[in-house]
């Protein structure tokens, strides 16, 4: 009897700890609130193939055109064939110890193309045969609750993205955009900065960021086509611009001296403290919606011309441009939430919305033009106000100091487990800067040239030689009559775009068909001299708008992609990035790089 | 004769009272069940989610959830690699945020995603979040067996919910649900959620499901299984700051 009692007691004593251990023991080793050193590694390995389809490019020129079709650039400058042949290994390494964390996120990118070499010996260098680069997206450490509760500090190379909109964030200016890969909208270049967040209460957060050294946008390979385009200098004053078109075309046709921009040199701001950038933001929640307001002082990331020197290059006119990054202040605001739909769809199914807007206060940029050794035109500074006026006048404005606004407004909604739709109105594309929209008219040229057939009857009515009855050139002064003789395709500095897309899931949710497009709602303006049939010199300058759905004004990007999440982190995708529009339109512009098809494989871990 | 009548009367009274005590009101059953399901300050759970496709290998997803009875949740995806690092913060039904590692940004997501399947499974965000029905539904005891109470729930007037009707089966031994049938507006059974196993605290003050199965009848009876990995961790003392966008950004980025 005594032995039996001990037996049962032993069983009970053994059972109790087991039962307690199942429910209550805390042996999880990666809980956020525990101490100790925790590390984690994640990343992916990706192969990316892209093929440029010349025939899909609106600026494609047949071989019979002799190779030079696009504003002086050669067709061969625009790569056809494999546009990308990359392999990327991304490693993100995180170390945590209580309130301290360090993060390193690096991309090792092998480009897949052999570097052009001038000598056989260069092939002995692996970096020429198999070039690669390293991109550091993050190299920082941060401290939570530093000195006081709610105060977080992050120091190092990092990306700070502000704004509630998708991809198009006019309030986010601390990090430059990475425009190198057109398929990666919204990607940014990291920069060394100090970020301090203070969260005193619930969702109220104050953020202060200091960026000591400015970094510009990373541009795509084709950007020089835009910057070096001699007919697209963004001079605000139309009369000076048109004179330049006429004088340039005269020199090319009658003097055998085409104008070529041989150099466009961006000048990096001096690394002094007054050139550092700073941003401040307050975020809060009210009525279950999120708001924030921000301020940024720094520079725009795409360089603008501020000095041009033209000289005699022997067989051409050599134009050298110096570029700088305009200073600006920016005030930002954003707001996001949900529009309730009551009982529709069973309740709780609101439409997501967001509004993000920024007002920019740029510093004015003017571009003096100097000439030397050119025929007809005297040496010295360009005569901006024309031969009839005393002095040369003021250099033309490239960026005016007038404030301007950019914004993104969007909605999204999921209809069911298979279909989601996202819509955005973007006012001011990522590369657009300066006042010029429906609030204030100001345009930039996308093409400009002499137009001698002013009544569009197929015969020249004006004379560019300078000797005819309706001369475009005053050979005594070297000044062109731009008002009468130049035709331009113009766009407002800030365009309007509809960005829309849909996600369709199928095959048990493993496959995703995503179709996105960007439609340019701005259209194009054609500025030309409209003359009376009897007298070509008697007429007026007209600016005609060609809307979105006209052959001249239509421009869009279509981006279909299919992705298959095979499982265990493996993803296969394929698609196209198709640019549509004439050469003078936003997306038909050769500077976009043209249309591509792509295929990717990725393994994430 | 009189004695038999008295005995019969007493028996009838006893029978009536025993029936009455075996069938508490629907409201009491629901309240007791919800109290037990939400009897914690915070809960940390690690789940594996398997979706069994017919004729194919299952897809597997792993995630960690920190949850509070008020409905606040912080979900961290840990597997597979293409979703690893994704964090979802649920503050209320209409306030949800997602951190996407690819964009290094916290994005607010609207309520319309709540009824999407979670990672391709039959579970929705609501299925994973809801542990209270009485604020939105009227309950009626439809049936009672030796082992179960079967409750029929209909949505209260003026309330907006995804499912107008539910059928809950509650275990009488532990007072917790073991099956939910989701019925659409046309009266058709769309899916069934089964709580296959529970793990209870030593004092039985709280029990947590450790295996939940969802069968979607409209998708060829697709089966999704959520199984708890490791321990149920109670009351670690997470403060409100864990369920903020700031914490989401700092823990995810």
C-alpha cells in the first residue's frame, strides 16, 4: 500500500512540470524584447535578362537612314539587343542587441557585359572581362530609446523615404532617386545621414534628418540624350530659345557647322556645411487617418545647365555646358486613410486613398551663353535682348524662383481575392522641376528647329540663307528671327499623368499578372508661325495644344508582368516595358532608353 | 396513488431543472467562451501555414504573431524568403500597415485587403484576428448534444461584417469552439474552420488552438492548416508602443 502511494505521487510530480512547460515556458530565442546578441541574414540571388526591341522604340531608325536619326545622336548609341544581363546577390545582415541594431545591406552586381577595351592586354584583367559593382543600400546602426524613452537615433548610410503615395513621392527628397533601372520605380540611392525620431505619445512622431554631403540622382544611360540635346535646352524665355534654333540650323545648313554638345559637366556642390541637406517631419494620427507635414532644404537631384560656352570646333560648333544642382526649400504634406463603403462587400471594405503634395521654393538659375570664334556672331556674351536693344540683357532663365507644386493622389481597392486595382494622378514626374503647369504657363522644348513652310503647303515660304525676301537670318548681326522661323514642340515643365494598374492573382494565388500603365495626360503644344497665304511674313505666333488622344500628343508606358511564386522563395517573372509615343513626347523620348522585354529568376532567403 | 403522483411530480421538477442547468442561455455560452479565448494580456505565437493543393506539394509559410485581445496584432513573416521580413501591423479593422522590405517603407493598407486570403490560404486576416462575435452577432442555441453546443449566429442590424451568418460548434468540456461554418448571403456554406486541438494553461484559464484547419468548399475543398510551432507565450508585457508604426518601422527596417 505504501509503495503504491509513492508510485502515483511520482507520476503526478513528473507530469506537472511537463504540463506547465507546454503552456508557459518561454524559450523562444528571437523575441524582440529579449536581450542578447541576435543576428539574421536575408537576401536574394537574382538573374535579370532584358532585350531591347528596336522596332518597338518610337525613335527607331532604319539602317537606310544612315544611322543618325535622333537629334544628332546615332542609332547605334541606343543599344539594341541585350540591354541587361545581370546577376545580383543581395545580402542583408542585421545584428541586434537589446535596443541597439546594426544593418548592412549590400548588392553585389555582375553586369554580364564585357567592358570595351582598347588593348588585348586589358583582357587579362578580370574586371574588364567580368565587371561587377557593389551597391550599399544600408550601412548603419541605430539606437532605440536613446537617452530617453521614445528617442531613436540612426546613423550611417541609409534610405529615408517619406510620403504615403506609391512610387511617386514629391515630399521625399532626402535620398536621390536611382533612375538607372526603369523597372525599379521609386528606387533610391542611400546616403550617409543622421536621423533622429522622437515619439512622445502614441503615433505622434517628430523626425529630424541631416545629410552632410549632397548626392545627385543616378541617371540612366540615355539621359545625356536629353541633356545634350541642342534643341531642348530648357530656357524659359521662348524668344531666346527660338532664335537659338534658327541660328543653329543656319550654321548647320549654310556654314557646314552643326552644333554638338561635346561636354555637359555637372558641378558637384562644395562639401561645406552650408551645402548639407536637412529635413524635418511631423507625423500624427487623427480620426483613424495618418497625416504628416515636412520641410526639406537641399537641392534638386538632376543637374540643370547654368553656363554654356560655344566655340569653333573646326568642322562643328563646340558647345560645352556646365550643370549645377539647384537649391530649394520644400514644404510637404501627406494624408492617407480609408473611404468607408458601409456594408458593401460585407463591411470593413473601405477604399484606400492617399494624398501627397509638396511645394517647392527653388533658387533661380540663369544660364549665360558665351561665344568665341564663331562666324558672323561676335565674340563675347550672347545678345539676349536682340540687336535692336542696348546691351545684351539678362541671361535666360533655366529655373525661375517661382514656387511650384507637385502632387500624387491615389486610390486602391481589392474586389476579391483575385483582383486589385490601384490608380494615381501624378502632377510633376520625378525628373520634372520648375514652375510650369495650369497655374502658371511655362514650357520646355522637346524638339525645336527651323520651319520654313509656314502655311503648310509643302513649299518653303521663308528663307534661311539670309538673302531672300523673307529672311530668317540677319547676316549683319548674326541674329535669327525665331518668332517667324522656328517651330517647337513644347511641354509644360510639370506634366500630369495617370498611373494605373491592376493585379490579377490566379493558379491558387501563386501566379500574379500585373498590368500597369502610365498615361501622359499633358499632351504636347506645337508652337509655330501661322502666316497668311499671300505674305509669309504677315502672321502671328500660335501655340496649339495636341491632347492626350491625338497622334502628336499621345504617349504612354505599358508595363505588363507575370510572376510565378514557385515556392520556397523562388520566383520567376517575365514582362515588357513598352514606350509609346512620338519622339517629342514624354515616353517616346529617346532619353527614356526605349522598350524592353525582360525575364528574371530570383531565389530569396 | 398519491405517492406515485408526488414521486412523478418530483421527478418532473428534477428533470426540468436538470435540463435547464444543462442548457445555459446562448448569450452566456458565447460570453463564457469569448472570455476564455481572450483571457490574456498579450500572446506570442509562431505558426506554420500549409496550403494543400490537389496533386501538388503544399505551400508552406511561417510567421510570428504578437496579439492582444483588443485585436491588435503584429505579424512578422519568416518563411519563405520572398515574404521574409514583411511585417503587418493591425491596430484596428480600418488601420492596418504593411512593411515591404523591397520598398523599405511602411504603407498603410485599407480594409479591403482584410478579406483577401492570407498568403494564398483559406484564412483571411479577419479569420486570424477575430476572437469575439457577440459585438456583431446575435446568437441562438440551435442544438445541444452530449459534447457540443451548436450556435447559430446572425449579424446584428446595422453591423457591417463579412459573413452574415455563422454556425459555431462549441465543445462543452472546455467551452471553446471546435468548428465555424461560414455562410454567405445566399445561405451557402463557403468554408469551414476547424480547431483541431487546443493547448491550455495549467489553470485552464486560457486555452489556445494549436492546430486550425480551414476547408474552402468553393475552391474544391482546398485545405489550409495552421499549426503552432513551439510554445504559447503569455503575457510578456508588450506595451502599446509595440503596436505602433514607429515600432513596425524600427523592428522591420
